[in-house]
C-alpha cells in the first residue's frame, strides 16, 4: 500500500522554525510497520520543509494527493487542529477512496468528538505502532474493511461504540520499535534539529496534562538503543537534539548513565542537548553530568508555587530543593526556562505574582507565563464545571474565567504577569552571560537565540508539557 504521513503546520506561522521539526511520530510508525510488514508498503513522510513552502491548505492537499496515496496518516495537535481538518476535507473531496487515519493527543482522548469534527476514516486512541500496523493488515486482506479494532475507532463502523473507550495496545519492549535513524525513516541533515526519546509514560499525573495518560506506566529504551540513536544523530551532524522525555532526570541513575553516553558520543560538544527535568532532583552530581553532556538548556514546569493551587493540580513542590536545583544549573551556565500557568483553579493575581517573585528574586531561570489550556481529556477539562473553570471549547482551549478571576481580569493578568517577569528575565540572562567563560560566550549566544525555537518542542510533539 502507498502510505503518506504528514504533520501540518499552522498556516499563519509556516515560516516559524519551531514547527519545522522532523516528523518523529510518522518515523516511528513507519519503522514499526516496515519491520512487521517487510516490503509490503511504500512509506512516504512529507518533508516539513516542503509543507512550509505551501501557502494554502489546498496547496497542501494537492501536494499530498500527488503521491496517489491509499492511506494518509496525520498527527494532530492543538496547534494544527484547524489545518488538519481543512486538509482532510479537501483530500476526501478530491480522492474519496483515500483512507485517512488520525492520531495524536488532540484526537486520542476524545475519539467520538474527533470523528464528528474530522472527515477521517479511523482515529487512533493512543500509541499507534501496533494499532496502525494491525489496520494495515486488515486492509490488505479486505480493502473495503470499515470496522473498528483495538486502538483504531472507525467512523463508519457498526462496532464503534464497543471500541470508543478501548485504549490502543502499547509496545511493552520499546526496543522492538526499530530506530527511525538506523532504517532511514527519518532523514537528518547537517546542522538540523532532531527530537529523541529514551522513555514513554510519565510518573506524574498533573491535572492540566495529557502526556502518558492511559499508557500503563513507564517504559524505557535500553541503553544500547539510546547509544545507537546518539551515534546516528552524531554521524548525521545535527546541531541540536531535544529529549522528549517528560522527566529526563528520572530515574536518577538512568539519567546519569545517559549523560555519560552523551559525553562519550559527543566528546567534541558539537551537539547541544535540551531536556525537561524536575528541578528538585538535581544535585551537584547530576548538574555536573548535565554540564559534561553539553545539556545547554533545561525546561522546568513549575506552574505555581502556591501549595493550595498545586494540590488542585496534583503536584507538589519542595521549595529548597527546587531553588538548589535551579541554582546548580545556573552556576554551570545551563539555561533554565521555567513555565508558569495563569488561570489555574484556586489561583489569583496575588498568588501568580508571588510565584513569579519566588523565581525571579532568586534568579532561578527565564520565566514564561502561559494561560491555562483545558486540553481534551485532561482532568481539568473533565472537571471544569466542578472546579469553576470556563474555557473556549475550541482549540487552543484557553481558559476564559475562573471562580477567582473574571474574563477581563484574567486577560489583563496574563499581560501584566509577563511584563513583571520580563524585568527578572533581563537580569537572569545578564547573570547567565557573566557565568559563562569567554570561550563559550559565542556558543551561548547561539543557544539563547535557538531556545525560543526549541522550548516549544514538547508542546509541538505532545501538546502538553509533562512536568
């Protein structure tokens, strides 16, 4: 079968390089399918640079259709929901026989709504490797197959209700998924950026987040696999690599081992690494390991420093350890980007500014304040009425008001919070420049410039930050 994979970009931001990222989900799907079904299919992953040069959804649909695909698989996120919906309609109008399969966090957790909103044949209800390959087998045997199977909800199925809440089967041993680098599913170019994963699942259950939900605990790639992937991206000459792991430094011992692998493979420090980590876990040894591995930036999701707000979020904060972890990274010239959410249940202007002050007065990191998104299927979205959260039901699902803040107060607060944070950010960046030796300043300037583009990586790939 001729299969085309596409990851669309917001038309209004086609030139934004944050969205020009290799299509890792498609590469993993195609790698697994090629292993299970050798030589049975032709897999074409649309190059992200090709997509970015097209200016209309009709151009994109025509480009995809030019491959004469029997199946088109889209990865759907909160930021490309609209574009994917429009392109699906255009492809179906031009080529009604083309089967469209959707996956990704935007559709996986509310599959019935997705079937109502998208002109698609199947919706994947979770991780796609096994479910997608099983679907290919069904269509091989019967091209007119139109039923639901485990992990794939069919829009025309007579049995869709039975499968509407059925989670997709997962690959327990992640090493069974062939590396998309070694089998050339993911083509890398010199000086490019790439995403990596060394694990799946998340040990936390934050109320605003969807990552790892329903995936049955933590799973890890072997150290041999991680080492092989590192060697592959090193050989390709990439400039930056972003670990998609929701908490890179858990488990602690494993994190240290991966840092040592990175240091061995990337001894010349030609690749800059970027991770997301839990600050409270970082001690002297781990901070040194990060530095030696050329981890140049770390995302830390604080969200709030208020204990009551954190409790509603199903999170905790050990203040002293958080401060120490961020300080240790700063002392080694590793940039920390700290996310804070405005409009959380139980939060108000005073608590929000206290959180910013907690971070900024101690020069712990660069602060970014974001409005709360009630992602489909998240605990906040499910319990919105109970928690007194009002929000826009359409992407990007932004909160409009809470019991503590009306619409105008919330809108003004987000602007004021970012302005307040900016005074601290200027000082933090100045301190970071001073903390780096002269021979590294040029590289650090590049890092600060690229960080704006890189810091959204997890949002782009998972739709929600995981810690």
